[in-house]
C-alpha cells in the first residue's frame, strides 16, 4: 500500500531546525497501525507538484498555517485535485486544515470561528470521550451533504467527519506529540503567540494525557477498506 502525505504547513527552521516536518509526523502516526504502508512525503508549500490521483493508493492532507479562504499558489490547484481524487475513488484522510478544505470543497463550509484554540481539548468520538491536541481558529461550520459527523466537542461541533465516499477527516492533530509542540512554542514565544498565550498552551501540552495512537486504528481501517 502506497500512501502520499501532502504537507501543507510552513516549517520554520529558526524554531524547528532539529524537528521533523509536519508531514513526517503524520506518516509516523498513520504508520502505527498500518505497518504495511509505504509513505511518501510531498511538500506542497515548498513547491512539490501535486501527484496524479492514480499515483498512490491513498492520501493524507496535513494541517496548515493558512485557511481555506487564503490566496496561495497551491490553494486552487489543491481544490481541483480534491475533486479529481474523489472522482478517482482514492481514499483521502484530512487533518485540521485538511479536514476544513475537504469539507469546503465537498459541499460544506469552513471559516474562522472565535479565538484560536491551542492545547488539549476533550472530544466525543462515536460515543467515547477522548482528548486530542489542537491548534486552530477555523472550523467546519457546514457539514457536506455526503458526510456525517463522527466526532464533536462543545466548542467544535464538527470535529470529525466520515463521508459516503472514500474520505474521512478530523479537526484535532493526532500526529502532534506534546514535546514537539511545547518545544516549538517555547522557542517562538512572543513571536508566534503572545507570552501569555504561549505559557498557557505550553502548560496544557506539558500536562497532556493524549494517546500517541489517537485515531490511528480508525485511520488504518479506513485505508484498508478502500485499498
């Protein structure tokens, strides 16, 4: 099984010089329960071309520092690619921004909602309460017609979606490790977030009880079902 991870998030070497890029984190997470998969990292932000829908057996879309409403060189091509990949019947799994852009393209809506949410939050996933790492301000505010909600939170009603075609997505970041994010936040304190917001978020990540294999089994079952 060959799976491509589309990395859509800028990597900041001044703070992350010794950290893996976000696409690599996703490959490690997804591979926990999918050892038969071979992962290829495609850095869309750095100019790697989008693959053809038939090039891989499945796809993972990462988070991003951008929103679905932003004008970037890769935003409209990604929208077109999602439509083509859906038509090809290839499974697509989205995380955070990936969750949002998929919903926006497939007939729903994503937009900026309230203040940024950064840290550890509780979610209901198919009747089970779990905690997940989050860093986002945008949310899916309209569910696509061919999707149903499988995860929610008090502050985020559409936290996870399963589609009637090969697509699934989550708003939280199952690939984040507490140390990865808190290290970045400490290094970037006052630049990326205010001192207060940085300290608050770091305290949550340092005290995190989030499972390292959060949603990994569901993602593995999803890819196996469609490949």
